[in-house]
């Protein structure tokens, strides 16, 4: 019974973490949504439009794809680090407030590296076009 509860809790935490990233990273304060635009083309083409997950058209759809694909190992590493999960939950609460984000990072310092890797993979690498302007990309 205890193993079943732990597995259920881990599944809930994984879902909450994925949803939190998608909701907190895609829409900047003052924006109505992420930059969109589905497009064709190949990855080697110049300026032909987004490909792969990024071609899904919205930051949220791309983030789901990235979380289940290329960024899954980095997301799993964060989910396995309770401090990373705490950082994510805190950042979700902040809803884009920079001072609040910094407070979360200070209070959850042991989770920053895993969190930054996963967020960077999703928002800055895989979903670079769909999530253009994300507060997580420098």
C-alpha cells in the first residue's frame, strides 16, 4: 500500500511540474500568449520556420511535446530532486514576478541547476520559436 501511495504521489508531482512550467513560462506579463506560427521545412533550412515540437504552433503545445520527448530526461532529473520540485512550485506561485522568482531561487538553491536545465531545454532550445520571449531565456 505504501509503494502505491508513493507512486501516485510521484505521478501527481510530475504532472503538476509539467503543468507549472507550461503555465509559468509561456506567457510573459503583458502578453496574450506565446509567439506562434506553425511552419514546415527542414532543420537545416535557413528561416523556413520551426520544426519538430516547435512547429506545434503554441508554447503550451510545444512544451508538452518537449516534456515528453527531448527534454524528458532533464524534467525527470528535476522531478527526482525535491528541492527542484519546490523551486518549480514556488516559481508557479510567483506568476512572473521577478523579485518573487529570485526569492524562490535563494530559498531552493539546491534545485536551481536541475530546474534551469529543464526550463532551458523546453523554452529556449526545443520551443525557441513557440515560446519566444520566455522569461527563462536570457
